[in-house]
């Protein structure tokens, strides 16, 4: 078994380390010098890949003609973990995915695992599962949907993971609670997942590769709590001032992402299913 990780940041690095600990061959990609330095520090093999590729999409291309390390697309599994960067105003995310899929087709990739976001459900209210219709009026949603459509063009195994908000080592929510900030959406439900569970689920998909055409899973803990309560717990755990929220005239629970499909089909039990306990410090060194 061998795995390429495109976009090896905070989550990808944890995944790479876990795979390497099991003697699985890993090759990561990087764009910035700072990422390379971190990968080198962690002894994760890496090669440079800058997306999107400067090519004419109407012209046939290959990794070698573009000076790309072919090895990235010679491994059996390709993990796509690049951020969409929508907050920076970039709308080329689907193009990047499309180019990666084309290179995977030209290479020896047998399975693509695409890490997307539950932000694809933005604008919806109540419980949402993988069969939910999207609010395509929102540019961010339309971009994320287009990216999923691009990866589904791959001719072999595709697994799409719609990840809830990520927490874990160095990502405790309390660390972002500035005393001068006033938050909105006090009654909105939180949708979160721990890094450890995402890594476990990706490894499970690699091991269970079924050669089916496409699977889509919501990846979210079973935590059921509103933002105000969750942030209060997080602040208390770190000894911070209780966070302030704008008053709400109407209760707005927002969306609650449902992840039962993954639990049932993959028979997976979350390590950190209650992230209120995690935020409060019940789990140590996590």
C-alpha cells in the first residue's frame, strides 16, 4: 500500500505520521517553504506541487511535461486535502481538483479520497444528511459542489468526506476566544469532528477500498450543543473570560449535520464523540 497526500497541512501531517507508523509508503505535496520545513521536521517525504497548473485545459498534458514529480500519481491512494481558500476570494478550487483527477487518471492511482467540508450545507436549516439538496445560490456552496462533481469524474474508487469543523491538538476552540470579541449565532448548533477520528476514518477507507464508483460521507461527531454553551465550556477549561454573544431576537439553531451513514456503513465508533467533554479537558493530550 502506498499513499500520496496532496496538501499536507495540519490534518495531512497527522495522517502521514499515522500511516508511516504502520510502514505505509507516503509522499506528500507542498507549495510553501514553511510547509516543506514542517514536513522535513516530521520526516515526511515531500515534493513540490503548485496548483492550479498553468496549462491550457484544451491541450492534453502529463505530469512529466509539466515538471511535476510523477511519483505523486504512482501510489495506489491519492488523498486530496487542499483548502478551497474561499475566504481569500479564490474560485479556482474546482479547477485544481479537475487537474488532480486528470493526473490521477494518467497515473496509477486506484482510489481518491477527497476531503471536502460540511460548509457545502451552508444556508440550510435543521438536520442535513448526504442526500440534502444544496443552496446553490451561495457562491461558496456552488464552488464546493463543483469540486465534488470534478472528483466524481475519476473512473475508479472515489470516497468524498464532508468534514465538520476540525478540532484537536493545537486547535482547542478556547484558544480563539478573544476577550474583546462579541460572537453571533448563540443558539446555532456546532458541527465538529476531532482530528484523530478523521485520520482513523481515512485509514479505514484505505483498508476497506471496495472499488465502487463513489461514496459520500458526512464526518461529524455526535456532539449536540449550541455555540454559546460550547464556547463557555471551552473558555472555562482554559481559564478565560466567559465569551460574549449578541442577543438573539429569534432562536436560530442553524444546521445540524447528520453522520449516521458513515457510522452504519463503515461500522465506525468515534473516539471523541462528545466534544464538550474534550473541550472541557476530560481527555488529556488530545
